[in-house]
C-alpha cells in the first residue's frame, strides 16, 4: 500500500494503528503534544492481562513478547470483603462450561443462594430461554443483578469489586449490558479465559518502549511536542491539520487518536452541528483514577491482585521488586471513580494507602518501611461506562471518507481499557486499508 497517513495522538491506540499501517507500506507520521508518546499509560501500574484480551496478545506477538509473557506465573485473583473475609477465585483447568459451573459452585465469595441464582441465570443464558433483555445497556448493573437474585451481600462483596476493576466505577454507575458482556468474556467462557497475568513492570517498559522501537525501525515519523489547534474539512473529506504555531500539515488519510473531549474541541462548529456522529460525543463523560505506588522494604514471593471492598482503595497489585533481587516489593493501590480523593495531599494519600496495605497484607512484625512513593492523579482516566453510554461511543469510520477515529473510548465492545485502545487502533488501520483497496481500480 502507498499513501501518507497523519495520526493525531501518540497514545496506545494511535501507536497501534501506526504499527499496522507502516507494516503495510504506508508513510506514517504521528503528532503528539507531549514530549513522550504513550499518553496516560506511561506512569501507570502494570497491565492486567486476561486470555480474553486477544488484541493485546496479538500486539505482543507482533512485538515478539508474547511467549515470554505467557511463561510468567499466573496471578491469583482474591477478594478482601468488608467484613475481613478473604476469598479466592479458583482457576480450574476444565473445558467450558464445566469450568464455569464448578468454579461458580466452589466460589466461597457468594452464598449458596447467590450461587444457585447465578448458575440458574447462566443456564438460561446458554440456552437462550428466555433471551436476554434488550435494554441491558440502559440499565444499571446493580439493578439488573438484583433482578436475577443476587443479594445485597453478593453485590457489595463481589460484584461491586469486579465492576470497579473491569469498568472503573461502582455497580449503580455502570451499564448492566457492558458489565455482563465483560464478565462473561473474562471469567465465564472456559479455563483459558480465567488465566490472569500481571507483568511486574508498568505499561511504559512492558509495551510502549518496544512498540516505539519497532515504529522507529519501520520509519514512522514523530513530531513532538506538536499541539493541534484545528482540523480543516471540505465537503466529505478532511483537508488538513493546523498546529498552534500556525503551520499546516496535510495527508491522504487521517486518524484522530485523541480523547473525545479533545477531538470535539478541534472540530469546526459547522461539522459538529451537521453530523450526529460528532454531536453524540458531548454525551460521553469520564471517570477518575488515583494510583499510589509504594516501594516497600518487604519481599513478595508472588504477584497478587486483591480487590478491596469498604476500603479507600479498590484494588491492589503487589509484586517483587526485581531490580533489588526480590528483597523489596512494589504495591500499586488504585481507586477509581472517586474524584474527591484527587485533591488530597501526598502524605495523606500515602497514609491512607498504608492503612489499606496493613489490612490487605497483615504481618506479625513491624510495619514496612516506605523506600519511596509516587502519586498518579488522573481526573479523566477512562470513559465512564454509565447506562446508555454505549449508544454514544462512535465507530472507527467517521462521516468523512479519509478520517478515522481511534481510542479506548470508541465502540469496541470493551470497556475503555488497554484492550479497547489496542483494538480500536487495529480496526482503524484495517478500515483504512480496506477502503483504499475498494477505491483502487
């Protein structure tokens, strides 16, 4: 393939699109307003990888990192409930649906009554008798779980924790449809889907650095820092990008891999008012995330993911510090959908995190010493998965024939996570290539 592609945004979605297009022979330039590519992911916690994240595994395979990642020890998923009870989700190496049936039956986080109601629902779902309601995307997950017989204890002790982990908000604030689809993909489709791997490095080291190196090898050009001030259009095509220094760039194809509010601010008013595709972006909103990284002088013999209920933080990842020969550990304490935490002083947040660490990892000896700590405040970390939001997430193809839209917030069928960002970038590249092939004589 030939042609010039201009990608606005150097986050994971834009970089993934650049990889596929450059591999297919396009001349690709990436515009990024920050000094480094990667967006919000550069300083975030290690990614949580499930077998169901097929686009992520495909990207790792393209970068030659899949085999080494799969060889890592699987991480246990545990729940620390508000009453102090600690339960583990069992990974059973059985074919589907035996894995789901037996795993649900043995899961101690739910009462026998809740397990029975859940198994009854799953059986009806598999048999499609009756079919699932067609309004799940507009219903809250909390209300829907109540309707299928899940008790308040189950909703608060298990499902709320999973909603925060998978969708970034509490049960009353997330779509029942998206919650059910994500839950089924990640935990209820057989033994392989429940395998969970957490690399002991952040996304920057684990994914962004090797991806950037591959793009450099392929000749992808990066202009940074470069801030876009406006997009230009004529009839049914995009005609150029204007930067804050008044310079103008043109290409054959454009991919806008930007946050939804950032994209809207760059569009001419006549474009927004004329096309419902862009009007609906104003209906989307974001959820916050707060991450406290603690470097402690206590070793960790395995990587753990523990979901917390009734605590300040909603989950914790603990892994060994490999740079110190496993004599220290790193804990990532994460809270989502709690914007009131963001203004707190650093010392207060560290103290709150240590309180939750003490409850999550109790020890008979003295409290661990903090070697260093880091706070990551993200007011707009990810798209809020509110009831009804699915209807306003756009497809990758825009009303303009040479403009595509990428980002975790677009309509990928996933919550706005790592998998969604990668999948959106790949879909943009695939759609662009297919459109050019159809246009060729």
